[in-house]
């Protein structure tokens, strides 16, 4: 089971293409619907997202995420899987196919961090993998029914995140993966204006926003230590902004949540235990990745003291032990995050050695104890 989002106060998750929603007043989730198969003979889509085909693949490779769902407004959800985008207006029971994505899109279409809503407009950042397709930021002004191109990003491989700054309303974008493709910037007038970039220290997935700064962790498997960086807001428009390093971890940083507990701001990052090297990295690279974890720090320390909340190893699969010439893919281990102001932070270890697919609540109390 993969944690997706919180919609109308309830957890939404998926298992293959099945959409699962938390029951009101009852423990657990129940199946309410299923994503369609856009093309009946699309074997790639079936192998990535449809049982029993998917289970044959994941037995060899490990579990890889194949579906994303986002809550757009009170009545609308959108989802991505493979090269397709879907939309539901009834809480996930029925879905329509609204758009195709680039042919080389990741198994889950785009990253979970690549969709946001600002002033009623939905933004989505494409994630092609072929190194030849120009990724775009798409925009929809009718809740995901139709889409237009808001920006084309010719100098990057793909988009990692599209996010709304809750304090200014700015649309922030992160990209990768080679040095000159790594960029953090803001969407303005049909282009992404870089705040900083040009090396692996600017290679971020999801950003964390606070009243004073933006924070991110580096996503680069071949760098031995990945810094957690903080850029104060007064430096956003500097010609050469200089973030400070507030922490370092040994695994790539992917996803972020920011929550308030008793007036204290907390930033949480999740790391991934990656199964192999980076195709965009240097020859002869060494993989540095030791666990999938959730780490947290609070504003009371200036985000300089970080605690490990949960940690996991990658699930062992046959391709870890036998993979001639490394031709078969292997899945990473992740921890997916979702938060709700009244409930706390939900964590979901995925493709891990224990608790794989479980969804667990980290209550405000558990964070407050670490203050």
C-alpha cells in the first residue's frame, strides 16, 4: 500500500491501481475505485500498475511506486500513472483519462512533489527519463480537466517538484540531474527564474518552507554526504545566494513536510535507500546510500539539531543477488509523507525490510517530546 494524500481529512492510499480511502469512524481503508486502463493493449502500463502482472515484476525488482494521487479541491482528485493523467470528481470512485504524459515518463508518471495548486490553477512538472524530451510545467485552470504549457525547460532533464510558497504564493520549481541541470527557482512569466543552481548542492526534490527560509536536502547518490541546506528569505534575490548547511545525511533526500506543533515549526525530510548508481553521474561512481529514514528538526534550534524518527533498510529481492551486467532494474526504498494540521504526520515505508506498505501516524506529541 502506498500513501498518497489527505483528502477531506481522510487518508487516501493505493494498491496497484486500486484507490483506497480511510473509512469514517472505522479503522483502516477500503477500496472505492480503480484507475482505468487507457489503452487495453498497453502492456507496459499493466506491468507497472496492474495486478497480477505487476506482482510478477516486483517479485524480481522490489516494489516501485506506480501511482500518485493529489487532492486538488474539496471535490477533485488527479492521479498519474506511467504516461497517463487521470481525474476524479467523486472522491476516487470513478476516473477519466484527461491527458498523456511523455512516453519516457517514470512508472508513476511524475514525482509526488510535482503538483501544486495556486490561486485556483493546478501546476504539474513533467518527469521524462530519456534525456531527450524537453520537460514542461503544465497548468490547468479548470481542476485538471484540460492543460496548457506554462513553461518549457530546455536545459534540464526533468522536474522534481512544483510547489507553492505558503507565505508569498510564489511557485517554486526544482530540477535535475547533471550539475548544470540542477536548479531551484521560481516560475515567472512563462519561465523558471533560477534562485541558484549549477552543481549537486542545488539538486533538490521537495522544498520545505518556513517564515524565515527555505530548506532542502540534496538528492545525489554518488556524493558521500548529502547536506541539508537553508537559504534565508532575504537572500532569495541575491545574484550569488549562499545557503548554509545545517546538517548532513548519508542517503539522498526526497520528500518534505512542514508542520506546526504548539507554535513550534517542524521540518521533516525523508531519505531513500537507493539500489544503484546514477546514469547522469560520473563514470566509476560510488553509491552512498545506507537507509530510508525520516529526520526532523525544529525552529527552536534554527533547524540545526536533527532527530531520526524512523529508519528502514531496502527489501531484499532476487536482482540484488543475481543481475547479469546489471540489466534488470532494482527498486529503491522510500518513506512517503503526508500531513494534516489536526492529525499529525503520516509515514509510509515503501519497499522496506519491515513495515513495508504500512501507514503510521506520527502524532504531534511524538514531535513535541523531541523539542
